[in-house]
C-alpha cells in the first residue's frame, strides 16, 4: 500500500489495523511456492531407451520406455495407445524452420522466411521476430499438450550457425531457445535441446533433455556431458557409423544411442547403453 502524505497517514494506519483484524493477516499474500512452475512435467532420466520414428506407419511395439514421433502426423489416440503400452511420448516439431507441408504454413509471413535449410520444402525462420513466431509456436506446443504428449522436441534450434539469410547471433539463438523452452513448460511439457552443442553450457538448465544427431561422427559427444551430469537423458542417433564405432563411447558418456536411417522410419539398432527402463 502506498501512503499519500501526513494528512492520510493516521487514517491509513487505522484502516490497515482493521483489515488485519478482519482477515487474520491475509492482506499479506503468501509467497509463491519455491518450486518451478512446471514441476509436474516429465523429466527423462539419463540412459533411457527410446525409439525415434518420424516416417512410415507408426509401430508402437518397440520395447522401449520413450517414443519420439511427429506432432502433426499423429493424433491423441496414437499418443494414448503408446501411454497404455507404458511409453512416454515426445512431440517432434520444427520451431526454427518453416515447412511448406504443415497445415499452419500459410500463417507464416514471407518476411520471416529465409534460405532453405537443406530439406525440401523447408526454410529457416528469422528467430529474431518473436512477435510473429511466439504465438505460432505456442499454438503448436499447445497442440502437443492437447494430444497428450509428455514432451516436445523442437528442431532446427541452431540457425545462428547456418546460412539462414538473416544476421542471427548467438544471443538471438539463446533468447529464442529459452522462449521455446518456456512455452513448453507453460503447457506442462518437458522440452529437449536439439543439437546446438555450442550453447549447452548456457541452455542445459532451461531444458529437460537433449536430442543429438551424429555427435560421434563429428567427435562432439563429450559436449553433451552437462546433461548427463545433471541426470538428464541424451537421446542420440548416428546414421553412417556402425554400432561398433560409437557404442563404447556412448556407454562411457551415458548416452541413449541408436543407429537409424536418415528417413527415421521403424528400423533401428540400439546401443547396449540404452536399455528399456523406468521413464
């Protein structure tokens, strides 16, 4: 309460006293609980086995505790079926690139669309334009929550390291990635940091797990150690190396590693370090 001068000081004091007597000191609000806003969201532990399938007819029978599937391509019934089978389910979304084949593609104005990112029908987004992108991405994340997903895998989160057509900086990327993490937590979903190895020291506290492609091929897997040391899962895939070339290293680092084909269909080979367990 703000005082407005000596003439009202006495009246203000009397009013405050009466208020305290009537409300039992309820005029002083209780502090917020000292817990994260989204404490009830899932936190995948290091070493969990997983399946990553983004193409083909979904096979729900792989005996692993975690599935990562496309958020647009699968409905609530598919997510519920995986839950009945004891799986946690991650919702794959592209948050750093535009995809012409998505149902909301027409809502992205041309001014935020940059160069192609190497995949047909996809272009980098100007992540500086959070005034445009935040409401669009929140709708996507809300969709994942409505369908019953447990987490979000936001893809293309390292545009600042690529030729996007925009002068993106590391600071721009940190701001945007934290924005996406905050949106996921607002909807009570876990969120994973996809690739973006160089910013792991800054971003690990904001994310609940990591998803990585080809860190063994490029000798970068040790950079994911902050997640494992924090007890958080690192879901890792290789495409071109045989299991014998990376599984020993994955086991030492505590990664959940798979060998997959680029189309990310049903086929998978699993490293011994990633075994089915409690999600």
